[in-house]
C-alpha cells in the first residue's frame, strides 16, 4: 500500500476520503508503513555492507542518465540535450587487498572484457570462478567496456564486491626493463560505487529498467475520425494496442489535455505504426514489443489522453497501457482539517512520484531531463516524502558529468550554483560525509570554471553561451551585467565550497573559499542595496545600479540571512508583499518566495497563497502540478508555452512545493545538525485547526500532531528542540519546558517515546 | 607489386636479387609505382573533395585506437594499457549551410540514433531519405552513439558530407519561453573529420577492419609431444586450423623464435581451444570463426613459429594463417651497390609494414600499442617510405586523447615532448596547416599540463606517477632531479608550440611560448654544460650538477643546434665517439645518435655502425628489426627483456631507422619549407659506390641516383638546392652550378625534368 504506484493513487485521488477519520487513517497508514519500512530497511541504508555490483563513482549514473535523457522526443523526433553528453571511463581497474584464513573460491560476474591479476600476475582468460589462496594478497580486476559502464560483481565466502573496493581509471602501473613495477602511490583511487538495486549477480546494472504495471483506460470516446482514450489522470508509460490486426497505419497523438491529444498538428508527442501482412513497424524506429496481437510501443510517454486514428484496413480491440514507475516508499505524510490542503499535498506527492524516475527530472511530457534548478527542489521535497538519498546522489553525479567543464550546468549559470547548494543540502539531511568527499574533486573543477569567468569585481556576468535563466517571467527582465540574484547564489556556492572543503579535510581550500565568500558578500549591499527603494535592485550594468526591482535576489537574501533583520522586514513590505513588483507565475520561484515568507513567520499569508495558487490548479482540473500557472488566466490558455500551443508541461516537479513547505514550515521539522542528529521542530498551524504528519530521517522518522491545544511528537532518531508559542504556561508529558522570550517556549525531544504538550 | 603485402616480401626477402641489374630494376619498380600511384592518387590527397563519412575530429581515432590497443594479450590474459582510456563524444551535432538551385533528395546513413533539423525545425523519425527544398537552409543532424563514434554519410546531387561540414559536441542551442533560440556564436565548431577509407554508404567507420590474405607455413616439424610450424619469417595474423575434428583440447604457443614457441611455460602469447561433440570453444573467450571444419582464431598474434600440442582425441589436417596487413603503397625506395645495406633497408621496410597497422604501433608481439616516442620515429621513417599522412594524423589524435590531461603521454614525460615535436615534423613534411589548426587546442591543454608541473627553475622533474624513461639503458641511469635530456626536449616542445600557435593564428600564444622557450634555452648551458667534461651532464639535483655523462642530451643538443659549432665538435669527441660513455643498445636511441653524427657529416662512420648493428641483427637471422640489440651478445640471450625470457620484441618499429637515415642523410633529401614546397638535396655516398632511391613528397616524389661521378635528380614537385662536393668544377645538364665555400657547390632544381650533374 505504501509502494507508490498508480493503483494507490487511483484510490487516493478518486475516492472521497472525508468519510474516514483522518487521524486514525494516518495512524493506520503509519503502522503499515513501519512494517514495510522494516522489510525495506536494508534497501534504505546509505552504506550497504552486503555485496553489490560496483563501478566507478558517477559513471553508471552518467551512462544511465544519457539513456534516460535521450528518451525525449518531439513529434516523433529524437531530442537529446544541447550541452555536452559525457561518457563513463571505458577502462577501469577495481582492486582489493585481501587477507584470507583459508583459500576461497569467488564467483566473478563482469560487464565488459576483463582480466584478473593476483599479486601482480595476470591470470589466463576471463574466468567466472577463481580460487584465491590463503594469506595476504592483492586482487585486481581490470575491465573495458565502451558501450556500458565497466562493472563487476564478486561473490565469495568473505571476498565480496562492496564500497571497500578501490577503483581507478588510470593505474599508472608500468614495468621497467628489469621487470620492476612502478610507484603507484600517486594514482588516484576512489571508493567503488555500489547500489542496493544490484545485490545479485543477475541484476547487472546495464540491464536496469523501471518496473511497469498494466493500467486500463477509464473512458473511450469517438472523436472526428478517431478515438480519444482517457486514462483518468496524468500518467506515464507505454501504450498497448490489444488485438491489433490488418494492414495500414495507426497514428497516436498524446495529450496531457484533451485539446492537445485532439490537435494532431500541434500535440507535442506522437507515434506512428505501419502494419503490413507480416509485421508492425514503428516509423520512428523505436524498439517495440509484440506478444500475439498485443503491441506495446517502445518509447514511454506522458499523457492523460491518447487520440488514435487509423487506416480503414487496421483494427484493434482495446487500448491500455503499461504504467512505468520508480518504486518509492512514501515515508513522509501530511493531513489536516482542510481537505483542499490535503489534496494539494496528495497531488504534489503524485507529481513527485511521476517525476522521480531513474533520476529526478523536470517534467514527464516534454523535457524529461535532469535540470539542476528543478532538481534541487525535487531533492528538498524528496526529503519530506521519499527520503530517497540514492536518487539524489545519482542526479547530482549526472548533472555534474565529467571534466573538463565546458559550460554551466545545463548551460545555465544559476543552475551551476544550485548544483553546489544541493550538495550541502544533501549532507544536512543525510549526514553522508562520504559522498561529499567522493564528489568534492568535481566541485573543485566546477568552481574553477566559475571563478575563471568572473569579472574584475569578482562577480559573475553572463557571457555568450551562458544562459542566465532566473525564471520564466511574465514581463521583461534584464539579463545583462551583474545580476544581484546570481551574485547571491554565487556567494552561497562559495560558502558551500568552504563547508564541503572542510568535510573533505581540505583546510587550504576551506580557507580559500571562506575568503572568497567573505569578499563577495561584503560587496553585495554596496553594489545592489537601494535605500530609496528599500530593496536590492535587479542588476548593475557598467558599475551603475539599474532601476528594476525583482523578487529573486531579495527573497534569497532573506532566507540566506544576508541582510539585517531590519532590511529583511523592509524587503517584506517593499518587495515580497508588494503587488507592484512583477509577480512570480512559476511554482519554481514561488517555492522560494513562499519559503522566504514562511522563514519570516508568514505561514497564515502563505497558506492563503497556496490555496489560491495550487488550489487554483486543482480547481482547473490538475491531477498533477504544472510548470507555470497564472491565477488570472482561465481555460485552455494555460496549455501554451515556448511559442507552442501545448508547450507547457502539466506535470512538473517544481510544481510540488507544498510537500516541502508543509513539512518544513507547518509541521516545522528540519535538521539542525547533519543527518538529523539534531533536529528542530517549530510547528505552525498557519490557520489550520489541526494537522498531522511524518517527516522521514535517515534511519527513522519524526511524527507530529498538532491542534489548537495539543502537540504530539515522536522522533525515532536524533534529538532536538520543539519550539512553540503559548499564551499560558504549557505542560509536557515528559521533559522540562523552557520559557524563551515573549510567548515562546521550547522542549528538548529525546528518546523514542511520544511526547504530548498542552498549550494555549 | 608495390602493395606491401606478405607475398611481395616473401619474394624480396627469399630471392637472391643480385642477378638483377639494380638500376634498371629500380626504374621498372618506379614505373610500376607511378602507374599505381595515379590509380591511388585520390586516396593520397590530404583533403578530399568527394563525400565521405564524417565524425568529430579525433573521436573515431580514439575509439579505433582503443579497439586496437585492447587486442594485446599476455599468455591468454587481456592486457589493456595503464593510462586513461578516453572515449569519443557520445552526442555530436553535424551542420551545414546549404544553398540549392533546386530541391534535392539526400540519402542519409548514420551510425547512431539521430535527428534531422531543417532551419531549426525537427523532422519526424530517423529518415534514410530526405528532400531539401531549394534556397538557403540550415541542415543539422544530431547523433547519439555510446558504443561506437557518431558518424554520418550524406549523399546527394550537391549536398554531400565532407570536411566543409561543421561539428560540435555541445551546440548550446536552447529555446526561451517565447520560442526564441539562443545565441550560439560562442559554440565551438570543428571541421568534420573525413577519411578516404570511407567514401561510400556501406563502408561505415565502425566496421573497419584490416584486410587479410591466406598464407601457408613453410615447414612443419614434430617436436616433443607436438608440432612446430614455421612461417618462414616474422608475420602477423590469425592461425587457421584446417580439418579440425574430435574432442579434447588444442594448445597453441606462439614464438618469434623457435625457442619461445617451444617454451610452453614462458612464451609470451598462447591460445587454447576446447572441442566437444558440437562446438569449439576459445577458452579465453575470444570471438572466433568457423567454416566447415576450418577454424580461425579470433585474436591476431605476431609470430614466426607456432607450436601446437593437443589431446589424443583431436586431429587437424593442416595449419595455415590469415596474414593481416595495412595496405600501403611503398613510395620510397633505396638501392646501392652494397647488398647488406639493401637488405637492411628491405628488412626495415618490412618492419615498418608490420608495425604500421590501424595506427603506428611499437611492436607486433607484446605491446601492440601506440607509444609516442616510438611513433615519432615511425612517422619519420614513414615520410621516407609510405608517406601515409592519414595514419600519422590518426596516431597523433589517439596519443593525445581527450581533456582533461591526467598524465604524460603514455605516462612518460619524454613521450609528451615527442608528441609536440611530431606535430611540427608532420607539418614540415606535409604542409598540412589545417591539421595543426584542428589539433592546436589539444596542444594547448597538453602544454598547460606540462607547465603546471615545472619547478621553481621552470624545469621539468619527474614526480611520482611520471615515468622518466629516456631509454632502456644497459647500465645505471639516474632519473632524479632535472635531466638535461628532458629540458632539451621541453625547450624544443615550447618552440614547437610557438611555431604551431603561429600556424593557428594565435599571436598571443606565439609570443608567450617564444618567451618561455627563450627563457628555458638560456638556462640550459649554465645548468648542464661542464667545461671539464666538455659535455652536458646527465642531470642536476638540488641545484648541483651530477657526475654522469650520457649520450642523450648531448646528441639532441647537436641536431637541435642548441650549442655553438665549437661545442658540437667537442661533444662529438667527448661523448658521441667516446666508447667510455655508456653505449646505446636500443635502435630507438641509435636513431638519434646516428642522426646527430650524420648531421655533422659523419656518414662514413655511421655506415660502418649501421652495417655492424643492423647488419648484426640480420646475421643473427632477423627477418624484422628488434626492440634492443647489443652487438656483443650472441645466440639466444637477445630474446630476454623485462625479466622475462622472451620479453623482447623481435619486430619493433624503432628498429627500422636505416629507412630514415638512408633517405635523409645519404640520399640527403628533406623538406626545407612545409610540404616540400622547398626541399634540400645533399647526397652523401658515405662509402658506397653508387646509390639510388626515391623520396615521396605530398603529391609527388624526388628521385636520385648518385655514383662517384654523376648525380641524377628528378623532382616532380617543389624546388630546392642540390648541394654536393666536387674536387673540380662540376657540369649540369640544366641550370647554373654555383660555387660555395671550399669544394661545395649547389644547383637549383626546378621543373620535372631529370637533371644530370657530373662531378669528381
């Protein structure tokens, strides 16, 4: 039940659940979840101990990412991305020092052509079994594979492939004239990468595929010369034509809306089949599959509707689909008295489910790519929903790719900075220092690229070929010169480098990046603060502040705490709650805008905004959240974008931010120290009568219920303060409530028992 | 006949050709060659105009190089190299601006998944035919291929893929919210790479294979429990067992010598087959081929002998081989009155034929890899033999690989410098500026790597992981501190960078590298010249000159003209012709040692050395030249190297230097200006009674005959001076002989007619 598949969603979305007592239902769900949680616990640990297929860190991720990103199509045309597509190292060497009490036979599975070296001596052929003698030995397995990443799986009584193996792309081990081997002490060895998805010899990584499940249409309807099929909600997978017979052509036009599916000239995606007496051909040359007369399309698509037209000589009995999904355990939850808010959370969770695939992608219909600015939001929502740490790491590796750096991440300057920021976020939520250390060298070279493009003020400016994105804005936004938004993100990135340098035990780098961050930060206010406008201006050009004020840098400066509390309050009035400043119409930037307001305690106002904005999409019929939405536009206008009538994505990860806002700023739960070893709980009803929910932690969860009189908290790992406001002295079932300034109180939450607080 | 295949060599090596009048035979050969030359002229031009498959420059070379380098085995184990193996760009975009008088249908062949964009609009599917409308258009084809390089072949009436197409790995073309495309003016486009090997749709580059030809053994002999097969000379290819039947195992042990083949415990390469009732299995998992009862091994090997043992249940009727070779036209030639010298040239040419494969490799038995220090000598010999410019370029691309640079070329410091030097050599012999411009960015990043590793004196010193090779020396050689040899090569590399920067029209770089080269050169004498020893010392450690004198830096300083003529003469005595200085026992360094002596006019002494050294190998039974040879060692000692009894390669490219020395310093022909637009001819009999030969030029040849009275010269392109010594005033059939200092004369050679000079 907690496996997040379409059946589950069919039920939660289509049933009226007002009849259920919400709290008891949540308890039931939580119990179910705990059971499953124990069953799947092994699969959730950050570091696994049992054997796994292993590879060079980041390499499988890059290869799989290419496979996924390259499934994008536009009206039957292959549509790969426009930045450098990297490749895995085609030749790598895995090694392990072993010390065996007794001789031991190992089984060896390899993806690639390989050799085995024992104590420096090459062994004949490519054996599938090999006996290691007792004692201390060096075991090396060197693999070449151009088509898919070199990976190995070794299984023995004590010798098994895991993260304790070393791996290099360049061993620099040569033999001189006398037969003496070289000094390899300068060779760079990484810890081998592993995954809980590949724990047996037969799960070779290059064969990895997301699972699918049959799903029926909810409605079939004749329209013009064809048939419109409705699957009831936004979904993703492979169309299946059952009982397909005859000779001629079949056209399939996909739509996230009925308008799109029926508009055969302009819908974004389509398929064409051609049947003759002996075979069915996909005209775009996708690999398809056939079983008897049932024909399954080869390229997965996003749609709710499919419109099918065909030649008279062709017939089919039925149309269904294979729903393709990433199996995720929904560990986070949220319920409250307001069903519109609950629905918002559920549609958000479903949007996350659809956009969490091999990697976190932007949207399922059009791009289907990993985009750094989109991904950092997916990660943050994920920490409040699936806590799928592995997919975060995978996406970070893929977005970074390989050296040399030849462009900003996804070519976008701001996306480079989000890439840095996302790494420290990951550390904060998971406490996984090891990953920071593994990825740190690529952080260095990425930052070298950025530093190599700063101007004489040490600031970044867009150069030709740099995409200065910021946001899909509804009005003119200047992208020239020094944008305050980019400098704020750059500054935070330098701070992130310093923090990660420290984790990677690189003190010289820590000092260097601390200095760079301090220097840049000291320039921000002089460069951009405008005392008349009481705000940071949008940009500076030729050393001159420009007139425009936008929300972006102002809201980031607020929650990065880059400005004094006084200036933050000024900004709240002059920018954030000022309707004359260009409004944000993407959930992408609304994410940060509402976060900034929440950080300043404006939960009530934000609740109103959320109900207006996300509630608005739901009232327009959304079954997943959109790429862009303007509460003023009604009807089908919302379908157009990028100059195309159906360009807009109706299932876009960045649409799901209520997941994050409700978890972090209403349940009020977040890590204070890495991996929730210390947490903060500062719940805020923000106008709701009651709320309850769960926030996952690396190996546990924090559960909270709150109404206007009581707060109940259970934390299965870590400790931290529950902070709340009460008019009178509150009572706690356990622990000592401390009074802070004003009406604020705090209570230390420790141990796994439920703590109940009464307040007013 | 001039196709350089085994049949030809069988004849030239095994027949006694003293009966032929050498000069008339040469004339005949030359006529034959000219005929063939015309036939193959198209295949020899540096830039082709007809359509070809195209790819990203260097990418196919890297991919094919990996395929070739990874065929190395050691006693049945896969043996790939120990430096980074690079990959092609897996996603590239080809583009072409077209302007058509009429609509035109093109045929499209692609290796990879692709799309077509016309004027920015994606087209459906992956069509094999496409109609381009009349008028001006942009045509883009974007291809993804992980397993093999993305390549395309377009054939139309006027639109055809050739070097005028552009290609990029990162187009940076995005579409903004309004549908507007980005400014791609900063995108880096290269000229597409082409090859004369891939001129039709069915010759797709990834299918490329060297041709083979059946070859019979010359002798079969029972030895111990098996049979020793002799193919009469060093050769390369696939063993074929004819009439193979039964059940059991067959073992094949290869040898360049009978000793090696018979030593089943220590021979360097071997194969094992296992036969059961239904199939034959190669136990090292090579892909093999079978036709009826004839079984051909899957992995090519170098050998003269193969020793076969088998189980009693197995039988075979005969053993033959498929000789695998690179088709080359032998455009250079040399003959003289001394048959030992002729034989040296022929064995050298055969050594070159065997080691010139997909790329120029070091030796055919063991490494079978591209090695920069070996390759630069292959290139130089090649300019006097095949003039195969394409294989030079391919090898240069492969040796360089991709950015980032993570080690010296082949991990060897000196080999990095030879890589730079080889590029300017290539320019000098071919005049191909375009290649210099294409490869220049990779020269920059390679030099950045070197400059990033210099010490406080601006000199290079070996760091951990750097292989300071110099030579396989017979005695101790210090590799610590600043080696004079490495600084001399480094200095020449900086000069090369300046020259190539100029060709690449990068004046800032030219100035920068000129300065660096001047600075380093000014430090060489103060650092290394020892007035007592009248020589450059081998190295400096902690700022102190060390005692050892070696030949290496001294001989390079001579022919780089880094020292005054006085010091050069001192070195000749104190080092080059001084037997107390450690002798060189590799043909590798003998190449430069003898070149230095020739450059100082010591052709007679060098002829004696050549007859002693290369003549010595021939007298030991060599049918191709060896990796290392010491004229003192006799018998089978010469087989051992690297601590292994048969470690030494008996067919090593660097063994073939007589080809180069005879062409450049006896025929005396070399380019003065790029591509032989101006040449120099300074023939020197060096003790021979007469000599004659041909030196190829980019589109022609220079033919020379000389005896003690006459010199005959024909040059089909370029012009230049014939310089010679005569006791009395010489006469010329054409042109005016000018007198120079002493007995020296010169005559300008121009036009295609033969010029005859009488001298004394």
